[in-house]
């Protein structure tokens, strides 16, 4: 199916036609992966369209840039405003937003001080892992590729180059007929999905892997930990060996794109009853309730467009 694109994009300080937001073939980021980015969703609510945890996401964008000494020539408020502007310019409400800051054209050495170019795109996106997955769940596999070791590439930065790892994991899973791949860390312990954090359920409690397990400290992960604790569901952050994927009562992935995607089997073994379980469904209810108004937003997460 041919991809269709939105009309307008924000690029280097202004809204312009999508087709004009181009990059030079010798831009630093294209060769060396030197970009940092975010994935953010906006939702319709009874009180109008909101961008979910916009400020938190863009703070992480600046933190990712800090790790790599990428100077973003805008303030946090300006990037937040760009996100709002690009949604409005395209007449969107429920959308996926992609701010990206990248080393542009201006030097070919690894440590070159190039200008930083910045763009924010927004488009309509359904469930990341396919239609119906939020209800039915996916079949996942453990990847033959490991995540990078903590003293190699920092998993805590959401940088373009990190997604070479994610592409290996995701593409291998699709090639083998699975919905998504799960990676182990260099320690051999569980890390995360190609682009999602993991939650396992044991006896009604949520168990999730710690930031030391080569993962991105997900904002959805943090949201679910907060929602669970506020609703009397215990949350444990701990190292988890691979075999517990097969032994847990329920399993799901979470992320901005994947939202809360249940996993019904891993490596061909059914997880629990082999279908989305009650704790997973409760977390979906609490999460999506933020946008329907059923879950009270006590945290100021819903930022108006
Ligand atoms: N891990 C990776 C590798 C990701 O790319 C993402 C998506 N940004 C996540 C986890 C989930 O993070 P978040 O909930 O902040 O989208």
C-alpha cells in the first residue's frame, strides 16, 4: 500500500510543506546515526485533543541530546509549541508525533561540530503492531540478537543509532512470523522489546525489567507503574531471567506506539491462558481511561493541543 503523507511539517523553526523538509545526503546523522528523537501520541478527550505527557517526552529529547552533546537550538517550550503547531497545521487530533534533532551538513569527522537541524512531524497512526492487537495480543519470540552492553551505546538515550539494534530484533521476529521480538541484555537477562518495555504478571503483581537492563526508560512504563500503584496493584522492578517469560500468568509490551499490547505466546509457548489476562486488561482500562475521562488525570499528563 502506498504511504500517504501529511501536508505540513515543522522544520528548523517554521511550518512548511512536507516535500520541502529535506536533508542533504552528506548530513552527519545519515552516516553515523547522530540523531535523537521522540515518539509522542495525541488523543481525543471529552475536553478536546491532548498531547500525552508532551513535556516529559521533550525533556527526554533534551536529555538524549545532552548525552551526545547535540545542541538543540530551541528551548523546551519552543519544541512543545512546534508539536502543537504541527498537529494544528495538519488538522489532526489523534496523532503520532515525531520530534527529531540531528547533526546536519557541516563536517564529516565523527566529532565534527555540525549545525543541529530539528523537525517535528505528525501523522495519523493506528495500533503499531497491527489491527486488533490491543484486543487479541501478539505472538512474540526471544531474539537471537542481544541488546548493546551498557558501556557501549547508552540505552537511556533515544538516539537514531540505537535503532539498528531494534531493527535487527524486529525484522528477525517478522521474518520468523512473530508479531514482535524481545531482546536479552548482554547479561543474558531480559531487556525489552524492539521498541517497547515489558511487563510480566505474577500473582496479580506487575514485574518489569530495570533501567540497568539496557532499555529505554519508557514514559508509558512510568505511566503504568504510577497508575498501577495508585490503584493498589503492586509493581516490582527487578532482573528477570528469560524463562520467566514462559512461566508468568500474563505478559504485555508497552510504549507510545504499541500502547499496551498483550503477548499471548513467547517462542510458541502460551503465556498463561494464551489470551490477554485480567491484569493486562485492567491496565488497558486505566490507561485508555485517561482519554475517555474514566481515569482521573491526577498528574497533569494530558497537555492540551
Ligand atoms: N523501548 C524502546 C527501545 C523504545 O523505542 C520505546 C518507544 N519510544 C520504548 C521502550 C517505550 O518508550 P515510551 O513509552 O516512552 O514510548
